[in-house]
């Protein structure tokens, strides 16, 4: 089985960037997971579906 790689680019608004900086500075693992699930997760899920495709069908 060959693993496929896909590049996903995120644009973070100011509040997400501040949140990420705090996570890195504090080395807060719980907040890091929360950040991934709330900020990055939806972007990754969206990147897996081409534009115009309705999810759930």
C-alpha cells in the first residue's frame, strides 16, 4: 500500500494565530488537541471534498 501525500494550506485569522502562539509557548497539549479539532480539522475535511460536491450524498 502506497501512502498518498496531499498538501493543505491554512490561513489563520488573528485570534487563531494568537491561540496557536499560546499553545506553542505554554506547550499545552490539551489546548493543542482542541485547536486541531476546532480549527484545523474542518479545513482538512473540507480539503478532501472537491468544490461543488455535496457532503453526505
